[in-house]
C-alpha cells in the first residue's frame, strides 16, 4: 500500500484529492497538511468526510511529511511550492506538484509570467504531467508538474490537429469558461455569490498565466513556435471548464473525417471521450469525473475547425490528473481511484 501525503490539503483541490484517494485500492493517505487548520480534524474542515477519515491536518514540515509517506502530492500555490518541493526530493521522495512552479522548460518564461524562480535546476528534471502526451516520461519521472486546468482542456482539444498538420498555427483562438472553484477556496469580493451569480465575464485577456503553458506544449506538438489568443471567462457554476477553440483549416475536411482523426488519436486513452457528430460536450456531463469530452465541427463557409472540450477543473484539471500521474509512476492501473462516473444531474 503506497503511503501518500498531501501538502496544502484544505483547498478545493486538496478536498478533491482526499475524496478520490479514499477510494484508491493501492494507496492510503497518511499525512495532510494545512497551516490554517493545523491540529483540526479533516471532518471538521470538510464535514462531507465524517466517518471516512480520522486524520488531523498538520503543519507542512518536510521531515514530518517524509517520515509518514512514500509519495507526495503538493497542492500549494504558485511561488510557494518551489520552496518545499526541493526539500522533499532531497529526501528521495517522488512528487506531483499542482502549482505552475515546475511546468516550464525555460525558467525565463516562468519569471516573465510569475516571479523569480528559486529552484530552476529542477525544471530539467520535471515532466509535464499530461498522460495522453507524456506517458512514457511520466513513468520514469520523480517530479511531475501537473498541468493547469485551462491548459488541459486546450491542449487535449488541439493536439490531434497539430499532430496532423491540419490548421494554421498562426491563427488559433482559445475561448474558455470556468466555474468559480477554479479561483480556489479563498475569500475575495469578486467571487462572492452576489458578484458571480447571473453574470458572465471575461478576464485577463491576453495576459493570463496559463497562456505560455499552453503555447509551450502546442509548440512541442507542432515542432514550431505556436502563439495563441487566449481569453478565460468566469461563469456562475461551481465547477467545470468548457473550452471552444477556433482555427483555420489548411484543407477542406468534413466533420466526420475530423471525428475519425480524433477517435484514432485518442483510441487508447481511458479518459478522453470523442462525441459523435450529433452531440457536443457539456460541463454537466463530466462533473466529478476525470473525463475530457471533445466534440468538433468543420465550418465550410469560413473554413474553420471549431473544437469544444469539457473537463471538471477540479478532477481532470487538477486532482484526478495528479492521481492518474501517480498511477502511471507506480504501475497501478491508470484509472485506479478515478473510475467514478460523472454526476448528473
């Protein structure tokens, strides 16, 4: 039984990690950390776990964590994770980090969009944890940089097009809409019920931090420098991301042909589902699951390919994907602990 510690376990991502890990047949949670709730029972912070787990939150001491665990999932904010992950790795632990601190191949890109990096040497060791594209590297890795939620939906939506050289890489528009849980479990005016309910707004147009992460992975797929126009939106739902991608096709192609290309590309992927021609993804159909649903249309009038992807931002966009990476690293069945079907309605 793999002993797992979760650092920063009192946020929405941490809560989701606990929920999923409690049903994992080959792993057991042995340590949970939270500075804010140090000493409190998990069930006091998350009443949903009453009678399911008896652990208390502790402070994030590397020595304490490493003594209790074999494997560590770090769910700390950006710029905080880089201060503790090196200490965990020095003690011989494998780590999946959910922050952006180890996602970039070039430290200069990270520093442009985030801040100075205190552990740039580890960027060479980290593997971008998108299993559908980097499974072989994930198997051998000691440090996994778990992808962001917006990037997961965008990259999976675009990968078959770029791999098959079907679109103009100079004109890609990514339009994403996310539930409020994507902002984290923090108290801020813009995320209060009255501020979010019955509204829909765009934010950080052309300057969202997930932009360079998406571009890095798309450029690797295309073997050319890819620059996208990315606009995120906040919608009044708890969870879910719906991403609509617009690109100019390099050839006339039917929707059915596109579906065939996507179906072949993801034929061996447990968690990618391709919609038939008479159906399109909906965030309500992936809620609570690790699935990424993808649908598409070719618009013959504009010669554009429109791809729509849907994920649960807390599962495939964060915690579920982290467990998927862990399963790959330790040779467990890839869907262990994350087999749960979507919640509907």
